[in-house]
């Protein structure tokens, strides 16, 4: 007898439907699994057999052939355990075939029949909705994640016997529902705040500009100046996430296996801070079975690289392409996968190996060649892709001891949201979300400056020896500063402030 069960898998961050075809024939007991299964899928034979027996059902002693269609795409993971088990029981006559066509089924089986969580529940639920299916049967731990998708029933199950009884009509399972408004409200409560940062008003202003325009930032200063503290608070002033951004971010975290089991939706901007020993595959993504890297996991959020010169040079250089394109393409013999990687890069570094070069209070122990070698670890082309470069000096005692509270993140975020609203109206209908993503065509249209500003910019470029890319960065940052002030034209003070944020070019290159 033949039975067909609908299931799903993930390719990149998008899902595709997989039809699990189970055929029972007369002959010696043989279990044959075809359709390009990987090692984890092949091992499902033993898990499924034990789960069926330990759940009180009879395992068919027949010649079993299972096909995972489409057969030309490699299948990975243990999520096919449950649909294979259901298919075997349906082919044996225990389950009617009518309900199988309405639901997409996935889950990993324990030997006692319990159902374990899987990766990629959200993109698979979206795929089931697009295919016009009635609902998805999946592990309880993944139910809230998948329930973000509306207009489709998300049925959570804990045991194989529960699935069989539901499909036989013995029991009913209520669909899982989540309150989206409550999720976004709870997620907006950050544990840190900009008001906790003492002093560093210049750096705070630079980060506000960066958040308003989506610009990359490099902070340079001695140890203990507050670079990491500032970076960790940057997500608190970033514009509120839209539902579309939250869905896309959650899909990446789900596929990568970083989604908290108690989190149904990533509704706050991600903040990722990988260690400087990370490999290029860990940062960009890849591996024998390609997985998203840190640049994709931080999509729509912040990627913080502390101690920037300590990262391997090849690791830093592979970031140049995603910084420009907002996506990463990983090519393998079996095909290519593209992951989104539109993130804000925030980097921090010391001015020299010991950290006290040009410090007023601590003597630097580094020689000039050591300082030059240290700074040369960060290439000029990478620096050109960082819009804002600021110095973060050591904080003074009077600032540390001050009882005056700083401006709260919520107040800064209001100004950032207003500036982003102006940019959304400006770029409506274009595939641009912020000033940092403007192309040369957009610069000519939206970043026109008067003669006084042109002369100021010309003087700064000649004096600092800036590249053509640095010139465009200054214009983009000046456009953002004007948006923060609600000014349509870019004025000379806006250009002047933007030039200040490139003052490290001459010293670092």
C-alpha cells in the first residue's frame, strides 16, 4: 500500500515542500530510503522503528520503500522522522489518508515516541501557508515560533500517539496562538540604557547619527574608555523593527539554531559580538552543510567587532562584499545559497598595541613601527566602508562622578525614528531603507550642496587625502545629520560635522 505525507525542509532561509512517499510491498523486510538523504535522515530508520513499537503500534514487517521528493535536492536533519512514522502507519492502514493531504508534518522522534524540536519551523510554516495547506503539525517547542504565521492552524504535539489519535479523529488539538502586540511590547524593554553612559557626548552623538542613517562605525580609544559599553547600547536607539523585518530576522535565527525556545519572534534588533578568533566561515557562513554566519545572524541589527586589529586579516577582508551588497552568497558543489546580511558594523580598537598612544595620563610603551604595524592590520578598503570613525578618549573623573543622568535611549530613539521616517518617504518604491544604502544616482539627487559646502569639502579631502569612497560617505552622513534636524537642504554645518567623523583616516592609513 502507498501513503503520501507532506513535510518541509529549508534551503537557505526559505522553505520548500517535501513529499514523503511510503510504499509497503510483499517480500523480505527491507528498509530503503531514497531522495538524497544525508546521514541524519538515513538514521531515521532506527529511530522510527523504536518509536512506533514503544508507542504501542505494530511496525510493518514488509519491504519498505520511502522516497523524499523532490529527489534531486539533498535532505538534511532529523525533522523527517515524524512524517516517515506517520507514513508507515498510514500505509499499514492505521490512519486514514484523507487528513494527510491537509497538514504539513515535521518533527524529530525519540526512541520512546516523544517528539523533539527542529530548526526552521517559521520558514516552513510560511511555506505551508503559501502552498494553501490547512495547518502544520510540529513539536510543542516550535509551536509559538510557527504561530507567528496567521491564517493557518499550528498544532503542537508531544508524542507520536497524539499525532495518530488526532489524524484518526479520536482527539482534537487546539491551534496555538500568539499575541503579536504583546510580543513587540515586551521586546522593547531593553536591560541597558544610554543614560548609564557617563560623558562621551561626542561619541553618543556619533552613534545617534549612525543609528539614524544605518551607518557603520569605528571607535578608537584606550582601554576602559567605554567603547564596548556604547556599542552594547546602540540597539536601544535603533528604529523600531517592522513586522517584515522581525519575520526575516526570526527566519535566520531559526535556521541557524539561535532562536530561544521561549521566543516566538525576534522583535528587537540583534546584537552579535563574535570573538576575534572566529573563522571566516563562522563570520560569513559556510561549512560542509552551509549555515548562516554572524553577518547574517546580525541582519537588521548590529555586528560588533571588538579589538578589530586582532581579527585575522582574511576574516576582515571577506566582510567587504556583504558590507556593500547586504547579502552573502555561499557557493558549493551542490549549489549556491544566499543569505541576507544587511547589518550595522560597529568596530572598536585601541590606538596601539598597549592602548595608550597619545594618552594624556598614561605613557605609551610602543615604538612607532609597532604602532604602524598594529594599525596596518585594518586595511584601507575596509576603513573606506566605515562611514563614521570617531575617537573615544579616556573619561575624566568629573564625568564619572557626575550625578546628572544622561539622556535616555527612548528619547534618542524618537529622534532616530523621525529621521528614518523621512528616509522611508524619500526612498519609497526603491529597495533602499536608509541613507547608508544610497547609490551614486541617489547621491546626485538627494545630496546636493552649495558652493560654500563644496569648498569646505574640497579643503578637507585635499588635507586628509580621502578616497572617492570616503567622499560619498561624508555626503551620506551629512544627509543623515540634516534629516535629524528636519532640514531638507544639506547645510555647511552638516558637512562640517560629517567631516569630523572621518578624522581618523589620515592617522590610521
